[in-house]
C-alpha cells in the first residue's frame, strides 16, 4: 500500500536533539492511526553517535535508514526523496519536534488544494531561551502570489509537497544549503524553480513543529543571518534572468533607506540590518560567479 505521507529527516552530528525529534515522530504517528506513514532518515556523514541512535530506533511503522557520506543537506535530501513513496512528501529538521496532530493537519491541508502543490507549515520557537530566529509564526493560511519571490515565505524545516513536485522541478541543487559552498537557500532555489512551472505555493498554520535551534548568542545569530544572505545572493546570481530576482534586488536596494527611517532592532548584533543583508547577498552573488568561472576552467583543462 502506498503511504499517505513520507516524512524525510536529514541529520548530521545532532544526536542529542535527534532523540526528541524521533520521539515526537513516534507520538505523531500514534496519534494518526488512520494514516499510513513512512519515515526516511538520512545520516549525512555524522561523526557522533547518530548512527547508533538511528539504528536503535525501532518504531512500529516503516523506517528507511540511508547514508550520504558527501556533505550537504541538499545531497542528503535528494537521496531521501529518491526513496520516498508517499502521496505527500514532508521534510523537517533534526532539531525540530512535531506537534501531536502534525500528520492529520498536514493531510487536511493538502486535501484542500488541487493539483501539484507545495505547502509550508508553522515553525514555533522550541525553547524560549533561544533567539527568535528560524521561526514562522503566522497563524493564518497564505498563498504566494504568482510572480513573487518566495524567500522566507515558507521554510525547509517544515515543508511538504505532492509526490509529483520533485519529478517536475528536479533535485535540490547540491551547491546550496548547509554543508555546501553557498551554505543556505537550497529550499528557496527549489521554490523558485517550482513557481516557474506554476506549481502553487501555500502556507498553512495547522501543521506545526517546534524548532529547538539552540542559538542563544548574538554572534551565532549574526553568522546565521550572514549565511542566509550569502545563499540568497548566490541564488540571485543563478536565476538572474528571472524577473522576480531583479525585482527582489531592487527591493533590497530600496530598503537601504529603512536603516535610517525604520531600523530593525530585533537583531542586537547587527547595526544597519538592510545594509548588512545586501552586503552578504552581494558576497554570495560574487561567490556564485567565481564558482561558475572555476567550473568552466576545470572543464576546459585538458585531461592528462
């Protein structure tokens, strides 16, 4: 029987937080007895005791344990997607905890949309001691307008799509995301390509995870946001011919004035947030073009 949902969790060196993730999956599956759920776990080259913890987890539903030695979240996700058989494919991170009603709420969200679709869910702060980043708090459904730039609209820590979406969009770009040269934006790149094919993008607040990201110092938050900017800049360079990208860059430039008129004060380690964000996006764009130039040179070198 084809599963209703394939849940994909990629992990690397997070054995401690992974225990809570797996326990939450146990609870969520038990709370949805009418649904067939399979779980796909991809160890992305962990050096801690993650392999032992994964092997010891023996729930009463199908679990596929895979190993991707090459670093990169996108590579790990691609390996997991190749194994997924569910009508809906959902992804969460190894520091997230599913709410007990996650699976019924997820399936209901997809029952209310037609055709190929991507839906992102709500992401709450798991520990109030953590800084309020990498969360998605809106408490109402939303649909991304056609022609809009999807960055930040939904997030990879709680993202799902119909099984036909990867076949139409293709794999995650292994140059993007954690562990890859461009460190972030693998989910946004996937969304940009999906929306180009008129695949609907929605946000639904009903299926929820708590994100226990563990960042409590301002320098950790600053490094995270710099990485997001760098990845987005590389994404801009990759899709530069897309009008959505040029409009997004124009907004970034226009936003510079807000550092004077409406400054962001929620990130205590960053002064002039809009200038900070644009600076790292430009770094990412330059990094992408250099990476492409190096690839061209490598291909042109005669083999020995």
